[in-house]
């Protein structure tokens, strides 16, 4: 892997250096050079013509459509003049006929990326990905924060600086806004960042856990997982978080919604029938329809822009990226990794593998490492999504200053940020869930990790692997809490946790489902549901940092916080 250059990110008033690496691994599939268009990078004149030519060469090679050759062998020759914020580009064919002539404006890299995408679309009829943006999660600072980068891994910028848990970023279709799940309030809420102004707002803050928000193709709606009605369910809201409309009604854990390109349907993951499977539902409501994949654990679906394919994460020992052809129903795996997202060309996938962000050409198998060095054990902490911004939105995207990001953060007392992910949940058949009881409104200024909450009064309730069923040996713990609630005026917050063997969004749903199962058991024992709030931390804050069965058993739990 060849290290190209170093970049810096401002965080907590310190200048931190990260490494950016880009390189090609041996393709798992090979194609003949004759399948690609022979193209040459000719003269790029101007003050910054040299750097522009190198960026353009990389962008065209990354697209997968071209074979870069000397001018004498080329079917097309790319030229232009690059000065300041302007690039005048021209492409001629072998006869000297001009097939593209256009001027591009933007940053030093942005104008070249736009030129590369125009070349791809002109010569192939397909969308390019060079001017796309990638949002992901990194832990280099010791906390999970949101980052933004160009599709080639350059220009990495840290967007949040909460010293907290910020996860699940999703870009709007035009690249001007980003939503993510943040724990700044002590609960999992959905925040939106205006990438032009840097303004941030908490747009979804219902009781319980709010997570997995994804913009509709027109940018006017969000699909999101909410637990406010007593179970993690799929909802749609307006882009501003209002008008929540419930789509699913199951006893299982719903997670990771992805929209069809038309916006008429949503595919999501649910463990309603056992292990998490993929389901397809109308965005207006109706019944979810099971999608057969041949795998027992399916999460993090992402619908391709051409509407023909869905990429998703499967768990077969480790995590693997699979692709479903919606027309034929065929499923094939493309390699290890998780959290896949399609590029605008419906050809490239970006996903997390180990501590790196990987770009995969799904046609050739060519893999490129885009970003690395943003922390240890990043396999589940990089959650990418590609969006191709408008040229106007691209001008707005910039590095946020410390002043823009110096937002107040909640003190996470005793919080140890651990490794990713937990076991899946499939306890619906055990009968612990009857009907979800809607959660009460939150108490302002009160959260599970707050200083006014006693987290040591009661023993944790533990769960089996891939289950939110309450075992017989745990019932006495719940009875003890129920008796306390019947005689005391205190309210409690139940926090659900998972072990590290699942994908992040599913873990948040599973943790919430465990907390809700305990809450329902307390209500059946006579406790007042209006005095019981829930929150999920998924695999965050493991009770035991180990990676073995003994540690995992301690981490699959629900804890009680008594509000003083």
C-alpha cells in the first residue's frame, strides 16, 4: 500500500496528523484491457496543470472504464488549462474531433473531479463518482466522530467534535446536508448538519432510541428507526424530523432502512422471523415482504442508484459484503467488510474493512484503500455513504472551524468506548413481548449517564447470544426492581447493551429491544410504565473489554439507572 500524503484535522484545539493511503490490491476478477476505452492524458496547461493532470489520471483510472495509454494508442485525448478555481477542459477523438469542451470551477481538486465525471458520462453514458463525498465514522480522537472525504480518499475533514458517540452518517442526495445519530443528550437522537453553514440541529428526539436515519431520493423525507411506541420500528418523517409515520408493526428489531431510487419502496433489516433478514415495504405503508438471500444474518442494505441491486452485510463467522440482483434473485459475495454503499455509477461499492475505508469496483474486483489510520478496530466504525453533490453544494462544503463545532457535550461519566458490535436478536418466539407500551416523555436534563442517576442500585439483566428473551434466572432481578417502583416515587432509565458480534445499527436496535423487554416485564409485574424510560448504547461501553465468550456474556445486558 503506497502512502501518498499526510493530512491534518483540527480537533479539541490540537492539530492531529492522520495518514491517507491509496493503493490497489490484486483484483479478484480480471478483465481484458480491450474491454476498456483507451484514453490518454495530454497536455494540461496552466499554473496548476501538473497537479490537475495527476488527479485526473487517478480519477479516470478509478472509474474502471478507461485504459490509460500513450497518445499514439489512444482513442481519446484529454487536455485542458487549469488556473486557480477554473479548469477549461477538452477531449478529442483520434481524428481530432472535439467530443467535449467545457469549463469547470471549484477548488483545486473539486474542479478536476467534476471534469473527470463529465468525461465518464460523455464517453460511457454512465455517472462518475469522482465528485462524490464519503461520510464515515472514525475513532482517532478516542471518540467516535463523523468525517467527510472526497471519493478518492482525499480532503478528509472532521465534522463533529463532541468527544462523545456520533455514528451512522448519511448524506442528503445533493450533498448539502448530513444526518447522523448522536448521544450528546445522553440518548440516541438524530442530528442534521448543514454542510454549508456548519449549523447543527437535533431534529428527532423522541423518547427511547432514534437511529438509522436515511434521506429519501428527493431529500424531502427520512426513513428512520424509532422506539417511542414500545419497540424499534421503521418510520418515515419529513426531512426536518416532523410528521412521524409508522410503517412496521412487529415484535422484532428493525434497522438500516434504504430507499429505492424512485422513493416508492424501502428495504430494511428485521429479525421478526429469527435472525435478521431483509424486507421490502412500500414507503407509504403496508406489509413488509421477505427477501430471500440464502444467508442467516443480513443487515445494512443499500439500494443501488440504478434500482437493480442491493448490497448488504452478512455474518458468516466474520462480516462479508453480499450483492443481491433484484431481477434474478441471485446473491453473490464480493469480499470481507461491512457497511456497503453504492456509488452514483451503481458499479463501485465503498465499505469498511478492518481499520480502512475500501473502494471496490464490483465489475472487476479491483480494491483501493481510500482512508486508513483513523483509529484501531475501525471495522464497524466506518459507516460510509456516497452522495454526489451539485456543483453549488460542493462549493459550500468546507472544513468546519473549532468555533462552528464547539458545541456543549454531555459528560459521559464512566464511559469506555469499546469495539464494535453485538449479537443479533431473535427472541420474539420466547413470548417476552406482548404489546409495546409507548414510552413517557423524557425528563429534561436527565439521562442514563448523568450525575443525578444511580447506576449501581440494581443488578444487570443478562441475555443469551442473539436473543432479547429474558431467562428464568434473571426474573428475580426484575421482580426486585418492580417492587422498588411500586413503593418509590423515583423514575428509572433502562439501558440496553450488546456484545461486539453484530453490525452497529442492528446492535442499537437489539440493545433497545432488550431494554424494552425488561420494561414490559416490569409493567406486567405491576410497575408504572410512565416511570420507565429506555435507551440503547448497542456495543458501546462494554462491561468487559475482552473478545471471548466470558466477556460477551457480560456485555449482553440491560442496566438500571435510578433517577435521584
